């Protein structure tokens, strides 16, 4: 049995609000939301979790997109079971979105257990996605399988077109080399606000992708004809199918096959290096190389020509901007030397398989996961069972019937956190997400998802985020206003949330109107100007000219822009001005011994509010909910006996005291760390 706090009670003014213990009751079996037949339920604050390497650090972290239930009912209703459908938040299964079964849902719970034992993925209940940009949403989901929990991260973006695009982006802008996805996104931020996932499989030695890379109809890497490629058509449709290429070069002799693009030539072959490869060709013993300049960008179906201006041997030949290098070995080297001497004109022409020349952008990947809205069990592509069958971290891209793009990253490789998915389980999840077509991207340690240069998932690579060859990015070219520096502006002089930092970003020259609108609907600031690309910063104090607190409630940071192409975009970031809670004072050290009660916190309320307090570990795990009560304006304090929610004295160490106040002006909360001694 466990003792739960019944309520907070106390007098307004300088008196302390004391916790009264009570309502001791036995927990009914019906409150268990999920139970493994072979294991007892483990609580999130159980010290064994940390000892066995099970991570609970993201519990309650809304910045990471978690959709946790919020506690808005008094403990007397929630913890004492005075309402049907009693709600508890003490199981590890409540880490992410999940539908808690009410006490009467015995049949539904039995059905859930049957599905788990049958090997069926049990999807979570739908939760409200987090809006990153108007139109772009992020959801973090928790799935249950017989093999363990799986964390799935989902980005949903509008159909490509207008201000939105779906494009591959190379690491450091080149075929050769690798870079982390967060770095790729930060480099792209000057031209767009981006979110995305890792891209194609790649060669570990030099970082070149295994499959196609085409950017704005310019080919940078060849398709793998034995695997699916992912194209983006001009109308924003995702085109997932096999692609192949055919090319020739011709100097002063006959047409001859061109065997490669931005990759080392095979024995007796000849390859073309463009500036997309990097600054210079790789070392190649015995290779003969001809520098062609000028040379147009590599587009399909047309003759591309230039003059040979230089010959070299052994590779390491600089690739001029606006030029290219032909690199040949064996018999092809002799033909290149004879038929394309300095001063000769060289013609190159290539073709892609039917329909691919119409696509604007493309990236390699595979296998095909969803066709016509149905999960594909076996796509018969060049992937081994070691890639398809194990439960791994996995990445995919799909498209819904309305054209919206779905990017998925399933975490894996971390027992106790997320075990990952098989290839077919990933396909099933994409169907559940509404995709009518979808393809995989590189799984395993490369699986990464990020927004605006910030990680959204937990990569399985032992070193953290892995450097990759390319990424697949959703790009937004409209005005972007990040979330305000603090969700609550509290101008009470306590040094916490006293000033709100606001900003917006432009990627094209635009006419911009920026407003800070108060809770009464009246603009406190309005600025209209023609602005160049860049980031523009503002601040708000929440006070009037005389220094008094302005109208409290929900305020808005609103920015509208019309760029030089005539495209309009807008951003609206709400925040609260709420002066209710302030001056939280918590002792630096607290002696917890013998269950004696002591004042753990004092604070000030300028308005009546419903106050909730709790003690947490430093990684956000709830140690004890101290209760909820409606408290009037004035000074208040919280007493605590140093025990956790099971009635045990807490261990020595650092903890966090969290105080949350809610009233007609919105929510506000303060936290402070303290050191507990026994």
C-alpha cells in the first residue's frame, strides 16, 4: 500500500500550507495499463531503472514533443479513486502518448494482451501533434510489441510546392565526405527552415551515397538499379521505383560508354567527376584524367560539351567550378589519351529510365515499403535479410493521399527504451499513418531526425549522432518565428521570466509586419519594413510605460511577410503574461530524517490560483506529488516529510521542487534545485 497526499490546506498570508497525509488505499489490479506475463510493473522512479541503464530522462519533456497527460484534478479525486476511470501516473508505460484504460475496461485490456501475445503492433491513441512551423507537425509515439516498446518520431509536412519543398541535401554540399544531419540542417538554415531525416546508404570509406542524388534536375550520383529510388515530381508527388541510367562520351573518335559518375572508375572504365564530388578527384594509381572546361551542369537528354584544357595522371586533379574531369583506367585511359587531347571538344550525353528525367529531385533509398496504400512484405530488392529482418532503428519517407509528406524515424538498439522495428513493421506503421506510397532509407545507427539543427530522436550509434552522406529535408521558405524564449513572461522582478526574447527569420527579401499583441487584442508594438534575409530580434517586458504590469493573459507574437516572389507567409507564437507566481525560495540543502515535516518551499502569489507542487529527480521523474489546492494571494509555504510516494524516505542527492499555478491568466511554474541529506 502507498500513502497518497490528500490535499493542501492552510491560511493565506505568511502561514505555511501543510500537506496532510491520508487516503491510504490498496491499488486495484484494474489500474495496470499493461502487464508482461513474466515481469512485474516497474515504476519510473524505481532506482533499478538507472542501475540497469534504462533511461527515463525524457519523461515529461515537452520540448522533445512528448504528449504526456497533465494533472488538473485534485489528488482527492485522482489518487483516492472517487471518480470512474481513475488516473495514475506511476508506470514506466506512461512515458509517451498512450490511452489509459479506465477501471471498467477489462475486456478491452484482455484484447490488448491477446494482440500483444499474437505479435501484433499495438498503436497508441492519437495525440495532439506539436506544431513546429504552421503546416509542419511533429509527434513522438510509443508503440508496444511483444519484444518491447518502440519510440517512433513522425514529421508531417504539406505537399511540396510554393513555400514548401522536399529535397536531398549532401553533406558539406559534396558527394565525398560525411556530416551529421544537424550540421547539414544548420548549413541549410540560411536558405530555408528545414526538418528532415538521414538519407541513403553510403560508402564508409569516402562517404559517397550508394544511390541517386539529383538536385533541381542536376544529377550528382547514379541510381542503384537493384534498389528503389525516391523521386519528387514537379507537382510534389513522391515517385518510388527503380531507376537506371545510360551514358556515353565522345571525343575525336566514336561514342564510348561512360561507366560512372562521381565515383572511382572500375578497371578499364571511365567516370565523370563534377563539382558535386568536391574540390579534387580522389587518388587513383594509373588513372589518366582530362579536365574539361567550361562544362554545363549535368542534365539528362541533351548533349553536354566542353573543351579539354589539361591532362594529368594519378588522380588528385582539381575540379574547376563550371567544369568537370574525365578519369579513365586501363584501356579506357588509352582511348581518352588518344581521342581527347588538350584542345579537343568532348560531348557527354546521359539518359535516365522512363519518367525519371521529369523528376526535379531524387535520393537513393529502399526498399519499397508501401504501394497503393498497402504494406509491402517483400519488395525483391538488393537487400539482405540482415538489413530487413532485425529490429533496428529505421527511417522512411511516405506520402498520404492528400499529398502531405510523412517522415518517420523509429528509435532502436536500446533495450528498455526502444527496441526498434523490422522492415515490415515499419511498412505497417506507415500504412497506419495514412501513407499510400513509402520507401525506406538507411536504417540502424544512421537513423536520425532533426528540426532546425536540433535532434528530435535518439540515434542508436554508440557515439551519438552519426555522420551521414546525405539527408532528406522538408524545406520552408516563408517567415519563421521560433518559440518565445519563455512560455510565460512574469514581470515580477524575481529574475525568472522577466523579459521575453522574440525573433523571426527571413530567407528572401520581404516586406514584413511584426506585432506584439496583448491579451486585450491591442498591439503593443507594430513594425512594418522591407527586410533583407536574416534574423531579427525583439523583446517584450510585459509592463507599461509607468513600470506597472500590463494586461495579463495570452499574448501573441505575430509576423507576416510577402517575399520578392509575391509569396505570403505568417507566423503566430503565443505566450502568457502572468505575474501570479514569483519569488520561489527553496533551501539549498534539506535534511530528511525520521519523516519530520519541514518547509521545503515558500513563494508569493499576486492572484488566487490553483497551485500544484511536486518533487522530481533531476531528470524529471516524479518522486512525490505534494498536492493541489486553491490558494489566495499572498505568501505561502509548502511542508513535506521527505518521503516519496510509496512512503519511503528519499535517498540523498539532488532533487527539483516544482510549483505550478493556474488561473484565468494562464499557467505559470517555477522550479528550484535542492540537495537532500539523510
